[in-house]
C-alpha cells in the first residue's frame, strides 16, 4: 500500500469530504497556474519590445514558480485519484489530456510482451491471435562517448613498389584528439545551454572520460579562430541592412555618463 493510500480516512463520509477538499484545492491551484502562465506570456511579449536584465530575471522566476505549482498540482491529483480508487467519490474525473503524437523520425524499439501460456480461467494452452494493444512510450538514451579509430592500410605496388595510402580525413584541430561532433557539443553546451567548461568536465568525468577544463578552453579558442570567417560574413550581412537592432540600454548608460562628465 502506498503512503498516500495509507493516510486516507476509513469512514466513507470523511473520505468524500477529503476528496472534495482535494478537488477544490486542485481547481484553485489550476486557476492560479493559468493566471501565472498568462503573466508569463505578457512578460515574454514585453521582452521582445525591450531588453532588460530585470525582466529576464522576472521571467525566469515566474517559470520556476509555475514549475513548482504544476508539480504540486500533479501530486495532489495523484492523491485525489488514490482517494477515488479507494472508495466511492463524487469528485469529477479530470479530462484526459490530448497528447501530441511522437515524432516519426525517432528510432523505434518494439518490445513484445507475450501473453501467458496458460489460460487463467480454464487452464487451456491453445490460443489464437485476436489483435494487439499498442502504447507509445517516450524514452531517453543518455549521450555517450565513443572511440573512432581511423585505419589507413598501406598498399605496395607490385610493379614499382610505390606505397599507396588513403589520406587522413581533415579534423577541426589537426593535431588534437576531439572529433567535430564533440567540439560542436562542447560549444553548444557552453554558449546555448549555459554550461561552463568546469561543469562539463564534471559531467564527462561521471562517464569515465577525464577532460580537463583547460583542455576544453583550448578547444573553444581553436574553434573561435576557425569560425572567424563565418563570424565576419554574418557581421557583413547584419551591417548591410538599413537598420541594425541592438540593445540600447548600453548606449543609454554611455550617454548618461557623458552628460555627467559634461
């Protein structure tokens, strides 16, 4: 028996009152979550109109608050379902949510659960197929490292004894060990997912791969130099427009500082 079911009252009348109180609390929390979501949408729209560090912090705090509220709401909903399964209740059941189909590009693993070999009713062992129930479950396979061994056989010409060998594929860091996918992952984690290099080093260490922070810093520096032509092309494209959109808060602070100096 779960802890939630063990704490339930045994009297049917008290059980119904308990379920109704839970339902009212869940409804109130649901309304509050919807209100917070509307406030979050307003803040997000305002962020596109003006850039403000305080506004970004407010959005982040509101997202954390909504997450906590939704987690508490899910816990109360689970307790309410336990009450309904433990006794009769007049609490209306929650409507099933409309789930978005899983993307077709995901790799599919099919697990077949064979039916029992013996009928639990009559003990018979002869069965015929009448269909199958299917249920999609979304799973996560943790990212992992792998070794890539580049082997280039040397061939000798029988006529002139010339050694023939395929060239080594080019790498972003010619004399380094990291491959292109690993470099891309480190850079995206640092600049898009806001994972500093020392935190990445700790994450990789848990997988048994030791990569020092200073080593990854060298990788990031090499990639910055390698991507400099692309950055210049992007800069030329941005400056080619009739207007350049930028954060004016920095310019405003500089202007205020100049006024004070004058």
